C-alpha cells in the first residue's frame, strides 16, 4: 500500500526536496500538472508549525485597498489594506468605502475587549456535585491561574465564566494572549490548569473534557457575540448627507430604509448577524496577513447600528465582537503574509490592537459601500463590469 | 492628493507593469518591502473579474491530505485533497481521519439538494397589497422565470419561496447554476426578473430592493440550514469498533460521550451548528481550489448525527446544508487553483457535484479525527509537536 | 400505598362527587383548605377531553380592554377584549393602546397564512435511502393525503415540506384545520398517513417516529417564524404625529430611537423576536378564551416593523407568524371561556380568523402602548400606581 | 362617546358593584351573556395590583397530579401538584411520569442560580464614551447598589453585567428578590439607580433607556439560557431499565434513539430548547399558582441531557435556566392561587426555592412521560381516549 501514501520524512520534511518529492508523487498519482503550485519564493524550513505535507503554494491574488484613514487609539493615519481574494469587485468596493469615509474625516476605532478562550467541562455524580465544584473553582482561582500560566509567558488567565447544566459544570477560561491569536496557547494552559484541578480537587468528579464546546471554536455562537472572542472592536463614522449625495448618489434615508427592510429579512431568516458582507473583508485580510482562515466563521459576526442624526447625517457603526487576529505566531511570519502586515506596520510585538482597529475600519468601509450600492442600483452593474469571471 | 492614490489604469491595469507600479507605490508609501508578494507565476491578464488593484500574490502553503476514499455518486475512488492553510496540525489531522475512514471502507457521499439564491423584497401600502402580489407571483412564475433566464445560459429559476412580513413580501429565488457557484448569475437574473415584475405588475407597489437579506449572502442563517444554499451534501461512514480501538485508541462510547456533552455546551452557547471544526476543512480546501473564501461563513454550517450501532460500531454522518462550490468561473481558473482542482479531476464542466462530495467526505474525516483526538487526549500533544508556530 | 393515590373512577369521574372526593383527599393529605377552588358554576360533565383529576377551578381575574377598533377582513368594528391576568397594569396598558389606535382610525388586520403541523421522521440505511423516499413522498402525495383525511372531516393535508439530514427524512405535514387549533387532529391524521406510508412504501426503511420535532410543538422555533404555525396574521396602523404627542406625550422619533436601541440589545442577547411584550397579550387572551395556554411559547413570536413615514407619522406593524388559536374544541366550549369568545362573537364555526385578527390588533395596541410609555418614563410610575401587588 | 367606554371609578373600582356595572356594560354592548364569569368567591377588594377593569373571573379547570416524590434541598417528600389546564391528557401524562419517577426513588432537585434583571442602556457620543462609562460603573458599583436598594427591602443588587455595542453600553442588573418574582421591584430599583448614575456621572452622556432589551422581558433569549433569569434549577433522575420496561413498555435505548433524532430535528428547525413539552407543565402550574402567565415565554426554556448509564439505566435531567416564580406578591395571594400554593406548603416567605424545585421535578416527569409515550406509540391513542374535546 506504500505506493499510495503521500511521502513524508521524519528528519527533512520541510525542504525543497521533500516538497518536490510530494509534488512528483501527486502528479504521478493523478496525472495533474503542478507547475504553478511548485513556484514559491521562500525556504520551506520556515514552515514547521504551519502545515504538514507541504508541497507548494496557492497563489492568491493580492490587491490593496485604500488609503483608509483610521482615527484609532492604536492605528492612526492612512493605511493601505492588503486583501487577498478571487472575488471581483471586492477590492474596488472596499476602496470606494474607504474613499467615502476618508472624505468624512476617517473612521474612529475602539478596542473594548480582548480575550481568547478554552472551555473545559467537568462532570459529576449530580448537579450538586457540579455546584460544589463551582464554588471551589471560584475560591481556587489563584491556584488555577498559576497552573495555567506555567505553560506560557504571554498568556494570562483573566477570569473564568461558569455555566452549570445537568450534572456538568462548563467553564470558560478567558486568557489575554498578547499579540498572538492564542487558541493553542489557551489549549495548553487550560490543559495544565485542568491537570492541577484534578490533582487538587478533593470532591467527587466523574470525568472531564478539555473542551465542552463553549469556546465554540471555529463556529459562530451567541456566546461569542455577548462575551467576545479575540478582540471586540468598534468602528464608527458619521457620513455627511452632502457627501453621500455627491459620492454615492444616495441619501441617509434611502440607505436606512434598505437597512431597516433587510434587518427584518435577516431576523426572519435567522441570520446570525445584521451586517451586510463583513465576511468578505474579514476573509481577504485574514488570508493576506496570515490569520487562521477558518476563523472567518467566528470573526464574521457583527453588530451594525446606524442612525440618521438630528442634523440629517448618517451615523454608522460596526461592532465586531469576535475578531480573532494576531501579529505574531501562526501564519503571520510567512514570507508574503509578513510583508502584508509590514505594509501596515503591524508585524510583531505590540501591534495586535492596531491591526484589529484597521480591520474594523476596513469592514465598516465595505458595509457602507455595499449598503450604498444596493440602494443606488449600482450593485448589479458593477459586478457586470468588474466581475467578469464570476458566473 | 494624487500622491496617495493607488495607481490604476483604464486600459492596461492587468499587466506586470501595472502590478509593479502599484508595488512600488505601496513600498514608497509605507516603507515595506514586497519582494515576496511580487513573485507569481502567471500572467496578470487572466485576473479581470477576480481582483482589482492587483499587486502580487499571497503565497499560501499547500499540503495534500489523503488518500481519501470516497464512495460517491459523482466521486468514486481515492483522492488527494489540496489544503491551503497556515494552521499546523490541520493537514495531519484530516489525513489521519482519511486513513481511518479508508480502513473502514471509505466515505459514502450523497448530494440531496442544489440551488443558489437571490432574495428581492417588495413593499406595498399594506399587508394586503403584499398578499395580492404573492398570488400574482405564483400565477406569473413562468413569466418571471423567462425574464430571469434571458440573462444566463446555465442558470435556471427553479422555484420562488415567499415570506410575508409587515407590508413586505420577501421572495427567495432558487436557481440551479450548473458548475458555477452562481451568486452573481443569480443577482443579474433576479435583477432582470424584478424589472419584468415591475413592468408587468398592475397592482400598487411602493418600492423594492434587490436583496431583502433572505439570501443571507455571506452570513450563516437558519434558513440556509433548512432550505440549503449551494449544495446540500451528506457524508456517512460506519467505523468498526475494532478499528477505532486500533487506530484511534478510543471507543464509540467514549467518542459519543464527548459528543453528547459538547452538544449540550453548544446548545447552551447558541452555537450555530453541532459539528466540531468544519470551518478548518472548508476554508483550506476553498482557498486551494479558488472558491470564494468569504463563503466559509455560510458553508461551515453542519448537522452532525452519530450513533452507536446495535453491533457496537460507530455510525457518523455530516450534513453540509450550504456548501457553496464551483468548478468553473470565479477563482477556479487561476493558475494554482486550477491545478488543485485538476488533482481531483474537478476542473470545469460537469464536475461540481463531484467536488461537493469530496469536500463533504473530507469534512467528515476531520470531524472524526478531532473527535477521537479530544477523547484520547492526543489533542494537546499533537499541537505541541506539529503546531510550533502557533502560540 | 392506596392512601396516597389521588382518587379516580372509571365511570363517574367527571361529577361533582368525584371532584369533591378529590378535594377532600388533597385537603386530608396536605392540610390545605380548598374552599375557593371548589366553587365553580358549571357541571363537571362538560370536562372530559379538557382535564383529568378534576378537582375544582382556578379563578383567574378577568378584565376587558377596549373598545378596540379593528379594520379586518373577518373582524370589523369595535371589540371589547377579554384578558385574564394577575399582572397589574396589563389591562390598562392594552386599553391605552386601544384608545390610541382607535383615535388613529383603527388597526388593519390581515391573515396571510393558516396551517397546523405534525412532523414525522423516517430513517433509512443511508442518505440515499432517504432521498429515494423523498421522491416517493412527492409522487404519492395524493395517497398520503387521502389516508390522512380519513381521520378527520375538517382537517385537510395541504402540503408536505421535506428536510433531509443524515440518513433521515424529516417531513412537515401542513394541515388546514378549520376553526380548531388542530394539534391533535394533525397528530391522528399524520399517524394514519404514516401507517399508509409504511404499508405502501416498497423501499427499505429502518424506523420512524411520529414527531421528529420539526413541528416544534410547544416551543419557539425559527422554522415557525419562517413557515408559520397556526395563523400568520399581520396588524398595521399609522399613528399621526399629532396624536402621539397629544395622547402619549412622545414623538415618532423618540419611539423609533428606543426601538432601534432595543433591537440591537435583543440581537446581542439572542432574543427570539423583536417585539416588546407580546406574551402579555397573548397569554391573557389565551386564558380568557380557552386556548391552549402552553402555546404562549410558540405564539409569542413576533416580527415588529416600524417606520417614520415621509409625512412624519409613525407606521407600526406586528406580524404574528405562529398564532395558534381556535374558536371550536379544546377549552373554547367551557363555561366562562365560551362567554369570553361570545363577547367578541367569536365562538364556533367560521370564526377563527376573526379571532386571530382581533388578537393581532390587540397585540399591536399593547406594543405601541408600552413602547410609548418607556420613552415617556411613565412606565415605572404606572406600575407604582397600578401594580401594588407586584413586588 | 361615553357610551362605548368601559365604566371605571376612581374610588370604588374594586367592588362587586363596579364589576357588576362593567358586566352589564359588556353584556349591553355585545349581547353576550356573562353569567358564568360573574361568579367568583372572593372580594374584589383584594385585586388592586393584579388587574384593571375587573369584571369577573375565568374558571380554569384544576386537576392535581401526583404524588410527586421530590428529593430537593428545599422540597422534600411527596407533593400533589396543582395544574390548571384545558388540554386533555396533560394532567394524566404528568401523573404518569410522577408515578414512574416515584418508583425510581424520586426526583433530585438543585437550585444553582437565582436572580432577576432589568437592563438599562446608556448612549454616548462614541464607543470610547461608552467604554469610559463602563469603567466608572465598575468603580461605582457600591453607589449604584446603594441607590437601587433604597427602593426595596427585599431586593439586593448582586452584580452588573456589561455589554458594549456601538456607542452604547448595555447594562444587565442582577437582583436577588426574595420570594417575589421581582420584575417590578427590579424596574423601580434600576430606575432609581439610573437617576443616581445620571446625577453622579461627570462624563458626557447622550441619553438612556430604562430597558435596552437585554433583560429580554417576556421573551426567550440565549442570554437567559446562559446567565439565568429567575431560578436556574436542575432536576435529575435515574430510571432503572427494568422499571421502564415494566411501567412504560420501553427501553432506555428506544427512548434515547427518539431523543437523538428529535434533537437533530430541533437543531435544524432552530428550536430554542431541546426539551419536549416543558411549556405544558410550566403553563398549567403557573396559572394554578398565580405566577405571571406571560412568563411561560421565558420559563419554558430547558436544557435536557440524558444518557444511558454503564449499568443500562436511563439518566435523565432537565435544567430550567429561567424559571420565574414567586410565592409572595403578584397573583400568589389571590383566593384560589393561594390555596394551590398552600397545597404544596409553598405560600409566603422562604418558600420560593421550594416551589422552584417542585416545578422542575414536575417538568422532568412530563418530559419522561411523553418521551416514553412517543416511542411506545401510546401517544396518539391516549389523546384519542382522554382528549375528546381536542380536535
């Protein structure tokens, strides 16, 4: 059966040779040609921790949107935002929104929460056993925290939420994780904390699982919207009426009417958020900057709130309750991803909130851009023009 | 202000020169070095319809998982699945699950529904106006369908769902779209259908919007889970008890106990689906094969159903109710993406259900792999070993 | 152990004597005095089908709100609405809203859908078995319908929705049920239809359950909001600005601002509907008119849509997607409940849509009344005055 | 217009005479006969705070289910549970479940949380204003608490949750409320606390509303399921296999198979909880004991968790996360309602957790009873026999 097994090597797996061997193997097995995927500009030696069975690269087209004017506490000034996408009109639409908000004085951004989670669950003989344990956890927070933090220099256990149900107690550990996204850091720290708990808890306990799913890793949840996952960041802008008319050929009233109607549709459909197309911006910036691309599932959540001001202008805000981003670790250090981060001066230590602010501002620009396009009926025609490859 | 504007050209924007001009511009503006992103192996002339402001590429590491044994109606036999990711352990984990299901005889796959939507909304003086219109739409389906289909050769209007609320009628147009994902095809067809409706409806109507949000484009919704979006595809396997013990060092009972507990956690958290980490597989295959990466938001939905059979084996199934995929159009024709599709013989006409089946089988493998790892506590240690770059 | 068993008799259980025997029993067992609950004005002989172990009655205080001016298709003119409640301010608040809408010309009401469900589920060897069965169900609708309708003269099987997942097919049978709520009628009809299906389907089938929970009986669901359960009825009104100022000391702008803010709160909280306190009106009218009181869980769902009109007035609408009501059968024929229905000329055949319209109009009045009170800060003070017993 | 106005009197509105005057008025206006509703056994003078426009009573049939054996911390021993309903089979079904659990040794009950909420929202110039305020609220908790508690002797402000979105901060005040349900107590206390906040906060603030809807009063929400509303109470039982066979003619395996299938149906339908028919028990006990009947909307939420034990028995638990109950105030002191509470020795001070435990145990009995009936196909036949009035 060895002939069908993808070649792998214990000692030199992250080399040009190993990648090439795999490329040959796949080509032989399938008859496909991999001449483009085999062209990359970096040494595979940087890849351990990012991928297994490395064979080459996917070349995702990259465009820049901007300039985006951000008035943040961590990001301030004009930025060019890297977006990797294959969807025509996406970069153009975000750019259009950036032009609009720039003319309005820029997007104000604020990070209001910041934590990453792992949520073990503990089972007991009955609900009272779980309740006893809940009290113990509260009383022994210092010990649990100390145990968790032995595994990491940058992660700190901030607090533990408790959710009792049946004879289980679900815990939700909230960590601050510095400039990393931190899911694995949290997993390891929670694991060690759980070992400490098991060793020290004198009461009866049936069993435990490292995740009881209340971290809702890789999926959207109401809990994340309520209590945040990653960064909770808010972007705001007030768009002058005259500017909307001039640049977008629409009015606050028209835009708001469309929002109002579409919110009812979303409520009826059971849509998980009330934004327009946040996932577009999230996904393309995530790919460009080396974020975990699966986190689009969690990070696309948004709470949009808009109102027509007494002066007749259009206040628009986007709250991203679970934006999972990093400027260190994961894919952020890869060749092209690092360059994309550096374009925004967002690579490395002390930059993660800056990146969160830029992304939130970007998302807001995409929302107002598409929101305006829908009401001015430019939507279909711009896809006709720019989206040639999109049947 | 021209100095801050990203260079763009009406006539030769998709050229090496234009891309290079933009690269220089971004480098000048930001001081960043873009030497890696500027290395790509294809002619930018293929890019119109996929991106604007093209400047270079992001090199996403690509690994293959497999062989995956699929017993589908469109996909049959062994496949090597391209996964583009920066998350360590992902390819290894899916590969492990593929090995397990292959030893169990392969994954059975079935496509049970297939449609893409656009959902215009029409407003009236009152709810009765909307109700009158609803009857008219039913009676005039043939006319609406004919109008919609003037815009496309491959899209067919299959049926129209109706959702009345307040003085509006929300319609949900279901199209079959051949081998394309079809969002834009549907948008254009729906637009033309709406123009026909407006021209032909004699009753009173206040206004309409091309989307009332009940297509829930780029976001998860319960409606999609109920009525599908893209492909609804089901993957099934029965894992022999002995095999689980041998390969995963666990039992059906242990795996099911973890599922049961985690389902309660997910219900309490308001998680939108009851799978484990579907988004990981969806995102990495989507990027590798040129799918719209933002559709991870919709496509990560899943309905997992497992049971211990009377014989003591483990039946496991994953239903993906809104898998949005294409084998033609969009990013599928790009250099590396096309190669990745060709590895599975999934590029071009008549291949989209085959791709859907392979992806569903892949997702199932990832679910059982992580599900087993969690209970055998290998989870943390495998991340320790393979996830070096993941703080 | 017979001493602790509540007395029951096969042949004369619904008599004064049997009720009194039970009362004595409970008094003896518990030492409680049941002198009030033993006072009722009707013959227990009417109770079979409504309760077991009948011992007496709970006297729910009854007030009338109104006059309520309804401009419906089935209900037209002024109505006095019976509300049974123990919550101070409730009747007063609804009455206040009725006064307001009456001054505005009355509430327009429209029934747009009408069906009751039972949802059996069928399981197969695999998803393809379920898909085969789905086709068979579509082709054999006439036979299924005929079988179902042998059990009832008033229930008609309108259509069957199909929801495939894993190796199951969930069906949702939609019946029209005349003037009855019809849950049991549907249960019996579906049961007989399922027996016919099992007898006639030649394909492989593992097992079936009469309910696969997609009727979501006695609980709220998104599916009900989408596809209705019971009546889908819409109430609308346009409140003149001057009237709001005069009667409620508020403006459309203030009311809308509160709604906008509270909608965001509800979205963040994962609230299942965007109304204010629909459950208050639903519950009190349900109890007064002999509806199944547990259906408050399903029927309290609402879709509120409001807008400030170009003229500056306040358009307000309430869509009740799952209002489960009857004017015949169940508790509607009991002594006091029948009287309450007769006050609105809503007892018996051909009245159920009239009742649905009156309830929808009532709910709307309660929503605008509390909505206005909240912004004019009368809320707390009116509870202080009218809610003395409500700590 | 006075002829159409329901008579009301400032000084003697809660008298036999005033009630009779209204009865005559309604009869004259509508031609209906109200001879049954006018028969009640108590003096209307007790009604202020419970109803306005009092005209008579609705006589809800009352039956007792039991004996119910509860092994609680507040409720211990056998109870007869008063249920007011018009739905045939309800009392019989709950009684059957009580017989089953009694034979299994009784239902263990545990109260794990207890709080009532009011959730004001404060708006600011921007998100940073809201964030500043959030810090201030944390720092000034003592002052806020002191202000809130000036309004009530039994209500205590336990903690304040904070939810930032856009330029608003939503607060969720958690109060303990003694033996009252406490919604109004919380409203008044929160109002006074907000006045104190406004008087003392030096920062900029735009406006506030007493409810931003995150108390989700009178509607189900995920937030309530997570953080409780009223009592969070858990009922547990282990049903021996032999007992299930003997009494219910079914097995743990059959019951679990139905649950597993119905859970998938509920997930697909977007059902808000995974119980069977909790609303039946909640509603009927609520009406019997003078609880706010509209709270069925919130209180019907449940988290059911069941498993087959290694010994082959059936562990079954129901977690009620938002059970809103009182043994004092509201409708609890009314004539029949008080008697019903006294049957369980649950009227007045120090009894509310006891009542919560009895209700939770009752709900569990109804769940296992219907759960067993569904699989043994007795469901349809028992409705046929007992549900004669239920078309």
